[in-house]
């Protein structure tokens, strides 16, 4: 059985781990706080292990369940240990001081900035799915759409297969530069979610193409 390494022990780590386990993968949780990593692995069950951030990830797929700045630091520190692996960037690089823009410049994206720092094949995914629906595997009874962008066909296909095996619908949107639109799209969703005019746009919502 293949292993997915998740770096981070927060809300998205928990949600993506739940879907990876549902997909029949083993899960390795790595965190800067070994105790938090152990607790999350214990909560997830027998197909999960834990370790400290800094060790070479066991998984062929590595999920960065971290804030954008931390994700950049972590891939830089891991360096060649990530060579040949698929790294999933889930970040939404929102400027939380103004909540009025992204912190990445127009014409690029968090995913592309992370890709420039690592020899890994970086794939954008899961940035438009909130943690709660990931944990339960649905949003108001509907299958979750997971938008995926990447430049390496094998890496993108591996992420799409993880998504479909986990009971969600993968939508491969195109090359890694499509992350610009995915990050902008989710920023819009977040501003609507914070807008009191839209009472029902809560943490259990999901971005979905209706067809
Ligand atoms: N929450 C959502 O619904 C959602 C949806 C889509 C995308 N995202 C994106 O997913 C990412 C994670 O979000 P989250 O909601 O899971 O956040 P979270 O619950 O706050 O968890 C963040 C994790 O990152 C770790 N971390 C923070 N700074 C670090 C550093 N400098 N070095 C190493 N580890 C560090 C934290 O460790 P400690 O516990 O030790 O502080 C924690 O394990 C973010 O980029 C966010 O934009 C979130």
C-alpha cells in the first residue's frame, strides 16, 4: 500500500489524512511538534504513523498542510530529499492583514513560487476544499470537486487517483500556472464566506462545477 506524507498537524492535515485513508493509502504525519503529530496519527488509526519535521518523508506524495511562508521554508530545508517526489501545495496565499489581495504578485502563484524552491514535482490541489468537508468526504451531501494543476503528467495523475480513490471528483485544470486562477478563485470564495450578506456560505461549503 502506498504512503502519503502530510507535513502539518492542523485542520487540513486532518481532513486530507481522512481522505487518504479512505483511499486506502497509509499516512505519515510529520510536524514541528512531535507530540501533535503523534496525537493526530493516533486519532487517525492504525494505518497512520508520526514523525518529526526534518526527516525524509516516506511518501511518494508529500502534502504541505502549512501556511504559505512555512511551506516555502520547509521545501527549502528538505532540499534534495524531495527530488522525484510529488509535492502537493494546498496553500491560499491571502494577505490576512488587508484581506483584500493575495501576497503573491499578479502573473505568478504560491504553487509556482514553491516549485521554484524544490526539485519535486509540485501539484496544486485541495486549496478550494475546506477542511471540514474533507474530513467527512462531502459537502451538504454532494461529492467534493478537487481542482488540480501541475506540469508533470505522472505527478498530476497520481494526485487525481488519490482524489478519486478518496471518494472525490478530480478536475485536472491544466498546467501549474492555472494555480493563479485557483488561488484567486478561492480568495473570492473566502471573501464571500466572510461577508455577512451570505449567511449560508459557511465552513461546510465547497467550490463545485455543476454539470
Ligand atoms: N482550513 C481550510 O479549510 C483550508 C482550505 C484550503 C486550503 N487551506 C490552506 O491549508 C494550509 C493549512 O491550513 P490549516 O487550516 O490546516 O492551518 P492550521 O490548522 O493552522 O495548521 C497549520 C499547521 O502548520 C504548522 N506550521 C505553522 N507554521 C509552521 C512553520 N513555520 N513550520 C512548520 N510548521 C508550521 C502548524 O504547526 P503548529 O501546530 O506547531 O503551530 C500546523 O500544524 C494553509 O496554507 C491554508 O491556506 C486551508
